[in-house]
C-alpha cells in the first residue's frame, strides 16, 4: 500500500502532518528541530527526525502486537509514516517509574527515587496556557474526554508502561518516565498516537545511569545526537 502525499495540514514543534489520497490516513513527517520549556529553548538534534520516526514505529508495532491499539499504519521512509487520522485528545498522559524532571522539582525530592508503583498524571495540552497539570475531574469538567475514554486511556497507559519497561530493560535501559498522547478515529475508537522516542521518554542506562534522552538538550549536557543514536542502535539489535 502506498499513499499519495497531499497538502500540509499542520506543522508542530517536531513534526509536520500531510493529508493523503485516503481521508482516513495522514502522513507524519519528523523534523530534527528540538524545543524545550514550552518552546522557549530551540535547537536542532541532527538525525533526530529519522531516529524518532523509526523508533516510534518499532515500538508502536510491538505494542499493537501486544494488544494496545495504535494509530500506526505504515513506515514510508526514514522520516515519514502513514498513520490513522485521529482527533487528538487534548491530554498529555505522563507515567513515571522513577522521580525526575518536574516531579522532582514540584515535590522537592531528588531525581532517581524508584517508586513502588508507577504514577499517572495528566496535563491539558494547551501551549498558550503552558500545558497545566489537571486531574480527571478537571478533564471531565472541561469536556476534554468522557469518563469511559479517561478510564480506557489510563488502562492503555499503564499497559504501555509495563510493555515499554520490558522492551527497554532488554536493552539495558531504565524507563524513568514518558508522555503519551491518544487520539480518536472517525468511528470514536481511542488509539495510542503521537510518538514514543527519546524526545518523550526519560531513558537512563541501567548501569551507568547516563541520560540517553532529551534532557541532554534541555540541560545543555551535550551528546544528544550520540544518545539518540545509542538508544536506536540498542533497540534495533545492532549491539
Ligand atoms: N514530556 C514530553 N512533552 C512535554 C512534557 C513532558 O514529552 O510537553 C515528557 C518528558 O520527556 C518526560 C516526561 O514527559 O519523559 C515527564 O516530563 P516532566 O513532567 O518531568 O517535564 P519536564 O521536566 O520535561 O518539563
């Protein structure tokens, strides 16, 4: 199956989205552009677009095989993938296994505390408001999703965590935390959408605890390109 690329529908911080000849399918094109702190910090991570595209597709295919419905349709090239057209549920769903980032800052704890159980939190996907944290009651009040949709999203998010933690452990990586987005297809089905990559996950080497993710860019640590390549190399089994 191949799709004809038509007009650009949208350009986000890290991806562009194009229409295709199939009204149910769009093409996502991954960029090397990197942003952090709600777009305040801007830069480039060379090669990131291709890595995030291929890594996301690898993980989405494996999640789908384990029963998590996703938007994935077909990888078209290094940077481009056909995905189901969805309306994105305006919630960022964050799962954490180990304290880091905004959790450590908000609650005044160090990074690296391993939780007995994963945590879940939502933020309202709204750049103008800076993606404020909210709970499921707020999401219902704002009509961002229904109760059934929220319940399903929570179930899928924890299932993704269990599976992803396993995939990462196999390649010597601790899954610290990550952000997911879900979408609704034309018939109302909730599916996992967006991406799963070092842009959206915190990934620490299990032995050295070296950061293999976007924190290298956020915190000006250097070596972001190499870190993304390292995760990709391990994931694709070229060790
Ligand atoms: N995250 C993301 N997009 C966002 C905010 C967070 O992909 O807009 C990811 C981030 O990479 C990390 C997890 O979600 O893996 C938790 O991020 P946190 O809330 O700690 O925020 P941050 O410290 O990144 O501002």
